[in-house]
């Protein structure tokens, strides 16, 4: 069983920055890949970024490349999403995700709103 709890969302002006955190419970954190997804109103949930279990490989959606950085601290069971140069189109609920075997685990989401 894995529980994921996101934090760090909020309201930010265009061009600003936010750092999201996802704290994970359970003993498997260091051996699973982690990901961030987002869902804007009226749109499907989309992949934002992923990171391998050891943190050595990352992957990003084209829309966030060069602006967002995913990282993890296995000692703290936490994965981060640093978001810079935010745009209004980044407005969405951001979810933390992992999977183990046939099970998918999602956090409750944290709202990010980019607006002037």
C-alpha cells in the first residue's frame, strides 16, 4: 500500500515559480518510478514528468521541457516538481503517481493557478 500526498500548489503570476512536493508512505518508494500528471478543466489528465527509481533518468512532456524539473529524495520518500516560467496554460490540478505491479497509486492533487 502506498499513500501519496501532494503539497505546494497555489496562485502564481505568469513567469513565476512554484515547487510541488509529493510525500509517499510505504517502504517501496526507493524502488519505484514516480510521475507528475496534471488535469485542466475540461481536459484529459496528461503526463507532465517522470523519474526513475534512482533518479538517474527523467522524462518530460514537450510543453514543459526546459521549464519544469522533476527530482526525488529517496531518504525523505519525496518527489518534487520545480516549475519555472509558469504560463496560464499550466493551470491545472497536479497529481503525483506511481505504480507497482497491477496497482496504480494517485495522490489527491494540488491546484496550480497561473494568473495575473
